[in-house]
């Protein structure tokens, strides 16, 4: 029996990354889940990531602590900046400077250590908040840098950053996840969920999610506050 | 009076980054120093970084905690892997997977928050340990990714990753630093220095440093164990 190839899958506890994990598993990878504890305001995310990892029976779920709050500059890490509840023009206040760059770099380091060549990240450039680090151009540029800046890359074992959701709408993501048996009741997308994972129903992330279930024509298992 | 442009300067507490900080200051930047507490074995590095930042009177010295030890895979973060005391073939055991990618990503995030366009890192591709993430090709690829993955980059305020040491030998770096008044007695290069910053004199990093002072024809202020 041939061993399955290893993959590192970034999971946040949200809907997109849970679906990404389901896709990675379906593609035959031995999945190693990675979450980042970066001082996010929505800390129940990490609980949700644990629920998701457990429900998929991943090989390992690692949580790396990193103090992005020290950098500030985002509504998600700095309590002095409010989470917007109305759509904003341009890149919103919830943008965390260089977040995916930091996350992918850590995923890359771990992939190199465990001998994985594939890194999955659930970015999407449709129905999204306009974050620059969710775009395909960025992902391809990161991949190029990864293959120049690592031992494995230099030695010819190229890394691939896989973004299976990048061209999917929220509704398409939800339909794909439902097909693969993802329990979206475990996931938390809300930027200001309470400690039990109940969502506000008003932030950007909630709005995309509600709309996604509506358009997918599937029941929304999200638990909302009152 | 025109404000000086801001720069983020990565400082480790070692000789190269102290020289880089001196160069950034000479080039007229308002320097914001960044160090990473990544579970490094040589923890006195962070003390040395503090001494260096203080001696230069930087605007701010930020230390961000990040648990690279959780990833493992390097003699610098994993106590189960020995620091080699003989030159090795290829990329050595002290290579920390994706370290500069992680460090530059964090510097980028902070630069974006404070409105700096320039990031200085003291990598050198001469007299070095052969780390792939110290090479110019990697730095340029990272810069390209940075400008695609950030709000500032997308809005046309391009980031520059400045590597003033990249083509300098260790002796040239030391001569340049001496000219700029760097007190190398404050810096710690050793991978296994004691808690007072005294060096082993045997690891890769010590060897390059000793040779550098010899070739520069300057007295070596390093404090050695016994």
C-alpha cells in the first residue's frame, strides 16, 4: 500500500476552510491541520477549528501562537477598531495586514518539516471581502517565493499552494461541502461570535454566509445570538 | 522640516542586523526595530537585540512572540537536534524552515500598519551558512508577493525589501559597521551563547564572525565562554 501524500491544511474554524479540508481529504491527502492563535477577537474560531479537525479525523491539528495583536491595524485583532456592520467601500477594517502571508509562511515551515508538498488554503475571490491576500495573483507569487526560500524548494521538491475554492461562489462552496458531508453547524464564520459560537448575523462574514445558504437552497445550521 | 520616511528593520541581536540598522539610519530612515521571539535556543539574542535597539535610539523596538518551536525541524528551535560544530555539506541543521519568510511577513504587516514602505533585513549571500532564504532571488520573489498581498501594495504604495549586506563579506560588513559606530560588543552571533551573551567560539556563526574580524583587521570585542 502506498502512503498517502501529506498536506498541510490551514483551518480557521470557518465554513470555507472546513470545506477546503473536506476537498483535500477527497483528493487523497493525509491531512495535517494548522490553525493560528493570533489574538483574534473571535476566539471561538479556535474551538470551532478543533471541532472541525476532530470531525474529519485529521492526522494532527497544530495550533501555533502568534501575537498579531502586537502589530494592530485591524478590527479583528485590535479592540479599539470596530467590526463594521455595513458594507464598506474598498478593503474593509477587518483586513489583517499580511495575515495570509504570515499564515502561509507558517504552513510552509511545517510542510517542510513533515515532508508535505501541498498546502491548502480556503481563500476565495468570489463573494469575498476584497482582501488582497485572497487573490490568485498573490497566491502564485507566494508559491514562487516559497520555492526559492526553502530547502525543499531549492532541492527540487516543489511546493504547491492549493486553493480549491478560489473560483467558487459562497453558494457553490456550501453545495460542495454538503456533498462531502461537512457539518457546517460546527463552523463559525462570524467576526464577533459569542463564546459558544453563536453568530451576530450582521457582520460582513455573516452576511456572505446567510446569502450563501439561501442561494445554495440549503438549510442554514448556523446558531445565532437571540 | 520634512518627516523622515519610516522603515521597519529586523534585528536579531547579531552582528549583521546591527550593521543593517546602522545603514538604515545613515540612509535617513526613522527606524522601527522588530525582533521575533520564536523559541530560539539562543535566547540571549533578544537581550542583545534590546541592547542594540537602545544604543541606536530607535523610535520603537517591538518583540513579537511566535511559537516556531511548535513546528520543529531545526537545531535552533528544537533541543533534540544538536547545533553542529563542524562545517556541514549543504544546508545545515541550524536552518529554520521558512524563517525569513515568516519574519518578513510580520515585518510587512507592521510596516503596513505604521505606513512604512521600506523593510530592512540583514541577509548576506557571502560568507554565510547557505540558507536558501538569504538569497537575492528569494528576497525579490517575496517583495513581489508583498506588493500583491497587501492593501498598500495594491493601492500603489510599493514595499521595498532592502538588503544592504547581501553582497558584502563578513569582513566588509564589520568594516562598514565600525565606520558607522556599531558597538559589536553588544551583539551576539553565537547559536549557543550563555545567558550573559558569551559565545562558544565553535559553531558556524562564531566561526564566520571570528574570521570576519580577522579579515577586517579589527579587534574582536566578542566575549567568549571560559
